[in-house]
C-alpha cells in the first residue's frame, strides 16, 4: 500500500512572498499538520519516499523521528512546477495568478514556461515512471509529496492511455474537482493487476488552525 501525503501548509500556501519553489518552508500550522500525519500513519513503514522539495521533507520529519531506521530515499515526486523560476521569484499567490491562468488557458501539454519549469508531458512521464517503480512493492510505503503530483498519480491510475492533450484537460478539471488539503493522505494500492484508490483522509488535520 502507498500512502501519498501532501506536505503541510507552506509559506506559499499561507500567502507569503516566496522565491525558489524547492526551498519553501512549512508554517507553524504546517509543522502541526506534519505531526498529525505521523500520528495517523497506521504503523511502521517499510520505506519512506521523499520529494526533493523542502516542505515535503519537513513534513516527513515527525514520522521519521517516530520510526528511526526506516529505509528512506528520494524520488522524482516533487511538485509540478510549470512556471518559470525566474518569473516567480519574490512573488505571492496573488501576483502569480495571472501567470497560472495564462498557462492553463494555453492548454499545451508540451509548453515549457522557461528556466526551472517543466511541461505537462514531463509531469506525466515521471508519474508513469514512479508508478512502474512502485507497482511491485510490498508492505507499507509512505510518500511525502505534493498536491499536483498526487493528482497526477490518481489520474494515471484511472486513465492509462489517451492523448497527452486529453490527459491535460482531465487534470485541469481535477484541479478544482479533487482538492487535497495540506497534510491530506491518499491511499493507493496495486491489486489484481490494477491500481485501487482508497480516498482522501484529512480527519487528522481538519481541526488544526
């Protein structure tokens, strides 16, 4: 079984001005959510997978403190970073919104916005590679990752095929149709030749303010 954990609330989520997407830290609320994730984990994991982005790694810390010696490794489960790093330096959610809207209005799966950005096709590729890697795993695996990467995992589990453009349109619909809260956990399991999605659990973080 895979537990896909969205990181706790970050400085960007709370509306702060941020710079490099990879180094955004958790807020105090985000750290409380990370502690709640460790409590919600059903047992000692067989392995823990980390995004390279700081906010996801910080979210993993309470669980790793609870279960010292667990196998830990990094994989390509970082957030879908589709805007140019240079254009987004020292911006907040409000200032980035026109760039976000322009990207999704373009609806081009091969488009790259600039330095530090990836295309939607790039996201699909690393999602498929990760799903192929974990398909044969046994036991409990906890993956500390990001909202859009989790959506991509869910999408690839539901729709194994179709054009990149069709997948992008489905993904765009999921941006509003499948919200995953900070600290939320999505259960994913590979059985009888297919992936099964066990829903989104946010009961452990719902009351944190």
